C-alpha cells in the first residue's frame, strides 16, 4: 500500500491519494504527528526547516503535497486532500496550516485531529472588511465568552431575503 523514497533525512510517502514528505522524530516524545498543510503557492519544501526543528524536539512531521505535480483546482479538492492525509496518519495528528492551509484546517472541523494551528490563514474578502467584528480578536473573544454569535458581515447580509 505504501511506497517510499528516501532522500537524506526526509522520506516521501505515497498513498492512494495523499502525498507528503515525512521527517521522523529524532527520539519519539509525542504520539501525535504534525501534519503541515501549505498555502496556495507553497510546496512541502517550505516546511522543511520547521520539520527539522520539530523533529529535533520529538515530533514526527508530515508536510502535505496535495496533488503532487498538479495542484488541486478547487477548494473542495484541497479539503479532500487534507481529509485523506489525516486518515493516512498513524495517530490523530495536530494540523498546522498556512495561508489557504490555515483556512482549511480552521474551516474543516474534523474529529480525527488532536489540535489545529493556523498561521496567517487566508481570510475571505467578505470578512476582511474594515471594522467587521470577526476581524477584531477582543470583540470575538468577548462575544464568544458571553455566548453571543458573531454577526455576518454587511455584504453577506445584503444578499439575504427578508
């Protein structure tokens, strides 16, 4: 089922759908692996320095390469690639995403993951409006703490029929 090709300390693993580079922990300290999801214009090579850092500290790291040579054409294909990679991990992983990967790991609520980390997630244009409640951390924290819902942006409310 798995094929592999070893290059230096990094191993590229191939499965039916997900393809990712794996760097094993120098000494296994944590049971959950890190699944690193790149952004729109990145490849797994962008994660290699981070992988070395975390592998030295006991994490097994997997950097996702959705689609290999051909990038996914839609967000749904990216989501499918992330879900397949999560299922391919030996244990429930900690998802770390950057750019579109950050938006995907926040958007997809999967029960098979231990934690989610978003680094500079891609923000849809509707939420990026100046002064929207979702773009101010304290306002969102306060609203969630009080059990309130965060309202939709004005542009999204205009399209609703009343």
